[in-house]
């Protein structure tokens, strides 16, 4: 791409992103998180125990595509845990300062309430398919509960742009940038082009009806890699305990450097921490509800709680591991990263801690996470394509454009890749946040119903007709007498379906 054109695009997208996050999205996110925390009386704290106990609940409906609460957690966690947990956190710290980690933590704790509300709403207004599967998400609860199909279509379009083009372009870029350690001039010697071709072929093989065996990558390899990555982070942290006081000192000093914050708020640690936190855990953004709606549970609140847990897993565990690895390297380097940023920064931090084998591991992890995200992002987007227009021709054209976005992403500019992802994510989040603010009262009423049944010693069962004035739902008009457990123990079932490569196991998310 022409240098002047590239510089112009970077400048324009940067200005749009800065304005959106500085004057709109930051305040909207904070308002929603605080408002939902207050209205739910801190549901994300009060019901931490229930977040775990609900994971054992079995499915309640027949159908080979019906999935359990635990399976839905795995789907959404695979969606949340991606390259944003590695490269994104490194970017926030390198660009905004160590204090970005603190604001990322705060956003996760407060944002878990937003995740609860949007996922509960997705459960309430989900729809059921012919094979027992459920589907839903913001487009569905906007259409059914607000009665505004055009707004649902608008959200679907934004999600498609965000996931199929913005996020997938960014995932491809992160995979290409991981080559820098091995091929310093990868961007100019054809290596990025070669990687793009490989990714396009592999992705096309899946989305055009290729082998289901690729689902093993997203359903088993990725969770295992996530656990291994957490283990690496813990190892580096515990073998450098003497550095932690300095790490926390840097975080605290940077997080509350108000002169710096208010001197350039758009690029401050507050904004960058919220940006990267949102990009990573997706709380309030409207993506995870697409996964939350697929679970077969006896009460919508159960899946709302499970999705709050997913936010904690993503940000407070995985992202914190990335942050500590990078910040320990920061302390050991005398409070500087030099010119390092993004994925190369993580690689060098791990190299400094455990040697070259650590770099190879992180590179493999980034490729596993990113490819899983490519496939999952596509399935999220496809679901919303079908919401708008269920046409084979439209779907084929869409698939081709998805492949083009992956190739472009491999050849993209670092700053432009992040700016475009931030913008598309921001527009999508704004529509969803407004929708859940308008519909939040129904999530609160569902929570009150759940709480009342818990206090009565019951296993909560939701019946929509019991909530006065609630807009019509499709899946919540049966009582406890009609419920039954279906299938084996949820954890066993999850792995059995994932390993069954020749079968029709549930589709993975991002």
C-alpha cells in the first residue's frame, strides 16, 4: 500500500478511535458496569459460588446440537481467550504504561455485571432450531424484546464487520507478526504472503464444509494451550517473586498518574486499559451472548452467572499472566521496553525468563489461539448473516470476503490493524450497551426470581409467564415438571463431543 495512503488511513482511523473511546465508549462502559452492579446488588460478587455450581448442570432438551452450560462456557471462553490476551495486553502496557493493567482489572470486575445482563437477556430471548439447538444474541433480543428488527439488523451488520473483517484481520496480523523473531524482514520477503495463503486455504477448508476434525483445535487444543499458557505465566511469576514489589509499584504509580492521564486522556492508561480489557473479555460488547444463548439450562440467570465467570477467567487470570510476564521483563530491563511492542514484546519477555524454548511455546500458542479465533469469528458472523438473510448466494459471497480479510490482515500495518479493530468493536458495543440498558429491567426481574427460588431451597426454574409484562419468549413456557436431564456428565460430554471429529459437535466460538 502507498505510504502516504497508509499514513492517512492510520491518522483517520486513529482519530475516530480516540474520539469514540475518549468521549463515548469509556463513559458508556463505565456507566453500564456501575449501573448494572448497583441494580443487581453486585451479582458478580454475591454469586461467585453459584458460577461454579452451575457448571455441573446437565442439558434439559433432546437434540444432538443441544449443549450444556459447561459447554457454553467453553465456547465463550474460547471466544474471549485469544491473541488479545497476549499481544493486546503487551500493546496496552507498552503504549499506555503499566497502569493499564490496573484499569483492565477494574473493567473486568465491574464489567462482569454487564456480561451477566447481556447473557441473561440472550437466554431469555433465544430461539430453538430443528435439531434441539438454541441460538440467540443481541440481534435476537433486540428484535423480540424491543420490537425493532432494523436495530437487530444494524447490530448484526456491525458484528459481521467487527468479527469477520476487523477481528479476523487482526488475528491474521498477530500471526504474521509472530514470525518477526524467526524472520526479521517477514513483511517484505514474502513470508507474510505465504502465511496468508496457508491461512486462507485452511480457513476455506473449514467454512466451505471441510472436515469437522478441525474442531479439535478449537475445542480441546485451545483450552489445553490456555492452561499451559497460564502455567507458564505462573512459573515466570513465582520464579521472580522478588520482582513483584517493583511490578506493583510501577502499576500503581502509572495507574494514578493523573497529570499524565488528564494531559492526554485519549492515549492514557485508563483508556488503553479499558480498550484492551474490552477487546479481551468482551463484557458488554454483545459477542458472548451469541454463545450464552446456546446453553440448555433451567433458568436464564444460570448462564448469566457462568458468563460472568468467563470474564474473570479471561482477564483476571489469562490477561494477568501476560501482564506479569511483560512487566517482570520491564523491571529487569530498567523500566523500558525499547522499541518492542505487541507479540515481539511477549516473545522477548518469555525468552528473558525461560530461554528460547519459551519463545517457541508462545509462538505456537499465538497460532493456536489465533486460528481458533479465525474460525470462531466466522461462525459468529455467519449466524448473524443468517439472521439478516438466509441465502446460499449471500453466504458464499460472504465467505469469499472473509478469506480476503484474512489475507489483507497478514499484510496489514500494526497501528492500522488495531485502529480498525477498535473502531468496529466500539460501534458494535455502543449498540449493544444501549439495548441492554433498555432491556436490563428484565434481567433484574429474572435475577429476583432466581434469588427467591434459591432462598426457598429450590433449584431455580424459569417460567416467562410469571414475570408480569415481559415481552413474549419462545423457550420459557414450561415448568419444573417438564424438565429432565439429558446426556452424560457435562465435562465428559464436552470432551466426547469434541473428540468425535466425524460428528456434528457444537460449533466453536472465537
